[in-house]
C-alpha cells in the first residue's frame, strides 16, 4: 500500500483575493463598492446593487448631484472562497422519464461518501445522467424516456433536495441542462479520461476566489452598459429648435450648431431684449407697413396700363397690315375651284352627284391612290397588264377607264386650281392676325374693361374698345374663310400714334415710381432684417430653458462618452491581475497537488507544462516531448494519470461542491483499486463524494475505509427487478451495519409503526421489514457462517469454518429464511406476487416475526 502523502502546497505570494483587493484599492470608489459587494456575497452583483453603483459613478464623476458616501474599505480577510457556502446534495427522488428507471425511488446522499453499487444494465446510468445534466458536463449523454412505457413524460423529471451553506432548498427538474448551483459539481467518467489526457487541458473548474474576478469583471461591464443606456437616453437625437428661427438671421447658425460645447452665456446675453429694443420693434413694424403700402399699387397700375397699350398697338398694326380685299378674292377663288372640282367628280360618276356626307371621304380615297402612284413611280398607270392598286385584281377595259378617270380627277387642272386657292387662303390666315395677335386679343378682353375705373379715364379708351371689336370681327371671318368687309377692319385715324405717346408717358411714370421704390426697398430690407433679429432674440428668450437643457444634456452625454472610453483600460488592468492570480492559484498549486496525487496512486512520472500561463489556465502532460502519453503508457497507466489530474483539480476545492465518480476503476489491478479507494475516501473528508460502480471489489475497498466511521458513508444497491431498472435499496455491509446497530433501528421502526396514523402506518411497517431483511443478511454472513465468505471481501476465511454451529444451523435457517423472503415483498428493491398485493402485514405480525428471529439467533448462539 502506498505511503500516506500529505497534500500541501505552500503559498507562493498574494492570494487571488489579496490581488483583487490590492487592485481595487487603487481604483475609484465605485469600483471598490463593486469589489466589496463581490467579496461579501461571493456571487454576481445583483441588478439592484449595480443600479446603486451606476448612481455612485455619476456622482463621483460630477455628472449628477448627490451625497457621496464614503467608499467601503477593502481587506483580504475571509476563508477560501470554495469553503464558503458549500453545495451539498441531500436527496434525489421522483425520477420519471429517465431511461427505464423505476418510479418512486429515492437516494439519500451522505455528507461525505455515498456508494451506489449495481451490475451492468441495473439502472445506475439513469441516475448518473441526471446529475451530469444538472452539472452540464461535456460527457452528459442524452436522456431518453422509457420507450416501452406509455404515458411517460416527454421530458425527464426529478426532485433534488440540496443545501447551499445553511440554506436548504429543492429543485423540481424538468430536463434542463446546466442548472446553477449544480454546475459547480465535477464528474469523472470514461469520457473524462480523454479530457484529462488531452495534450492541452483547459481548466473546467475555477476556484471561487478566482471567480471573484469574473464577478467583478461582469459587474463593471454591466455598469458600463447601464451608463451607455443612460447616455443614449439623455443624448439629444436632433435639434428641435431650427424651425422656430428664420434662416439668414445672426442667431440661426448659432441655433443650428447647438451642442455640448455651445457657449450658453453668449446665448443668454442675446436673449436679454431690453425695453428700448421692444419699443424699437413696434416702431419698425409700423414703418414697414407704411413703406410696403405707399406706392406699390400705383406702380402696378401703370405697369398694367402699359401692357394694355402695347397689346392695342399690336392689334392695330395687325389690322392696318391686313388686306381684306386680297383675302376676300382668295376666298372667292377657292370657292370657284371647289365648284369646278365638284363638277369633275360628277363627271367621274357619269353625271351623278356624290352625297355631301361622303364626298370628303371619297376625295381622300382618290388622293391617297394618286399619292401612292406618284411615290411608287407609276406615272403611266394604268397600262394593259397592270392590276388594281386597291384590290390587286386584274383590270378589264372598264376598270382601266374608271381608274384613268380617278387619276384625271386627282391630277387634273381643277384639282390643281383648288390646291392653289386653298394654299393661298391658308397663307393669308397665317399672316398678321396669327398667334401673337390672338394672345394680345385674349389679354385685352380681360384687362381693357379695368381702365373704365381708373381716374382719369384714358382719352383713347373708346377707340381702343372699338378697335378690339373690329379685330374680333375680322379674326372670326378669317377663321371661317369668309369675305371680310373693309369697314370691319377700319382703324381710327392717328390711333396708333396716340397710343405710342400714351405708352411713352406710362413707361416714364413707371421708371420714376420704380426709382423711389428701390430706395424704399432698401429701407424695407434694413428694417425687416432688424425686425427679424429682434424677433429671433425674443423667440430665443422664450425657448432658452429648453435650449439650456438641450445643451446640458448634450454636454453630459459628451462627458460620459469620454469617460466610458476609459473602461477598456480599467478592464484590461483587471484582466491582467486575474491572469496573475490564475497563474499563482491554479498553475503552481495544481502542479504540486498533481505530483502529490501521482505519488499516492503510483502513477508513472510525467512532465507537466503550462503553456498558457499568461493567457489562460492550460496544462500539458508528456513522458517524452516527441510522443503522446498513449504512445508509451498502458491503458491502466493512462487512466491513473487522468484520475490523478482530476483529483488534483478537485483538491483545489475545499468542500464547495460534490465530486461524482462513474465507474472509475476499470482497467486497474487489485492494488491500484485499493489505492484509488483510499484516495477517494480521503477526498470525502473535505468533499461530498458520490460513487457509482459495478465493481464489487472496488466497492468492498471503499466500504473498508469507513469501518471506523460508518456514519460518513451510505451504501446502496441498484438492481434490475424483473425488467424494472434502477430499483434502489439501502444495502447491508457487515463492517458498516452490525447486528446490534440494525437491531436498534428495527426496534425504533416498530415503535414508529405502533405510534403511526392509519395513513402512514403501513409505510412504517414496510420500512421495518426492510431493516429486518438487512438484519437477516448480516446475521447469516457474520454469525451463522462466521464470516467465512463475505460479499465484499476477496478471500475465503477458512480458519473460521470450524466455528460454524452446524447442529443448529438448519433449525435457525428454517426460521430466518421464510421471514427474510417475506421481508423481500415489502422492500422497495423487490416486488411481490399479484395474489399477495392485497395482503399487508400488521404491527402484531411484525412484532411476532421480529421476536421469532431474535429467539432463533439466541438459540443458535447458545452452545
């Protein structure tokens, strides 16, 4: 057996807690308040506490008003973080939907060691998976409900009673993975071997004192987020004041550029409008009204008159230039040509007349054919072999004659004369009375009546109205292609000359008035500019409180934005301190503990390196630099190194959370099994340890370690009872349960059954029979067979064989065996035949069975 090794590691400098305190002592008060909270609670800082820290930050940075309390003093007093408020599992029960586990089972965990023994496929895995899921270990397998049982829940369920420190609690679990505080538990199983043998192993476990750095970092980050949110909430989004000010005033660019750097004293000075300035403003408004209305109407009236005169001159000149005789002659010629053409058309139809309604369409038809022939170069059409240009059919003599008459009609002298006459009329229509005169006439019809209301009325007004009427009459006749009588276009003598004189006088008057207006406009512009400035200052006076708040908010947000930029350096310093603490606490302490564990377990010598010292807590193990552990070591040697690595990691804890082993000793010889059992037993003094195993040898070695401290160990058997897996029962072990100790429990159970109510009496009777079953097994093993063979021992004690009372053995068996078999029906680990389900023992029957057993044992021992 390996020699005892004291697992110690001398401190190599400041502890993690001391480093945190040292770092925080050089920071602002708000940082010290975070660290004080973390050191006190050893948990992430609550939202309520973070809000208080944020408010303190703002007061410290002079961003808000308030009383600033004294920053808390920091010290490094206190126990190791992992020893504070340990997590302890109390009970696991009510598992449902977990593989094929039986319902109604319960496992009560010992504060130190709990051993759960069961053969393969007995159901241990289901309970282990629940704990792995709670801890969120990387090797947690999927939990599948019992596929053979209808009505199983869709998600696994269980109840877990536990305590954190002095506080008891219970979790009703529904398949969630990684449920705090159970994530603090660690598990060693087959997949964990590979994890602890990887070339680079990153620590899964973080000691609580190192976790303080994470809590502090998270709190500072959260304070930054809270400040960022407050900054975004207070920072002005847009300038709401621009619409209240006129662009072009001196104030406008100042309002446009409002920001946290705005000089409010300057704005406050501009907002101070004196009584004299208010009086000036009223005076200016009156002056502007007078100047605006003095001559603007008169100038416009003269401008309108000049426009009317120009239009009359245009119309008069057009009428003078128009020749009514020539137009009338052209109209007569067009009428005569049209008549000749009509006669030609009648000749084409053999003297018949075309109806008036179809004649235009027929003419277009004939002209279209002629245009086609000319464009296509068929000047001599129709000839003998030509086809009809309209239907493309062969032509006979009559058709050729008809087409020739069409061509004569379309290209004959009558048609040519008509085209010439029509062109002449159109040319005269587009002469002096065209577009320009039309627009002048339209304007005059609207504007000339206004002159009747002007004082004095123009002397040419009547003649102008007559001119307008004559022009309308001529224009109408021309548009309808009618003869124009000479009287209709008569222009009064000297009218154009008088209109030109009137136009010159009017334009002179406009220029004179416009000269005065320019001076007035300059005065108006100056006065309006002054009014705009004074009115802008009055609006500034009204809006000044809101503008002041806008500027203050912007300045506050700018200042906070600058301060938030310093958080990065603060967190960088915390990270560097955390790395140093991690190196001190994990790397150095782990190295010593790993070497100690290797000595205890007789593990092969390996080199341990920490390539991640400055970046993260990482370790590497090797036998030779060119080869991995698997290249050189056997499977058992590799596994013992993995266990040493795991135990070294676990020993950094000081009772803070359970350590779970799932079949840890496969591939080990007897000696190493014993060494591992001793090491786990030693670990259980400071940690709650839970072991699941199918190895009876390992179980025996574990239980042997608790022969003199049986209260620190609970032992269970997990069995498959006729296909119902995971049936759990407290198992007997001679070294843990003596005949006398079990006898005391049976007597107490009988007393409980006697005093119980009708509702729970039967349950208490069943519990008593469960203890009787244990008593029977211990008596058989330790007394009747005198420990010759023991379930949890490797050797047969032949030297005890002669001490067996053979003469009374069968007689004692005849009493013990039937009662033991009967007790099996009332324990949770066994079922009973269907026919006996309704038959339950009474308290009297229990007492009688117990008395029979004691009497039989007494008779056996009385030699």
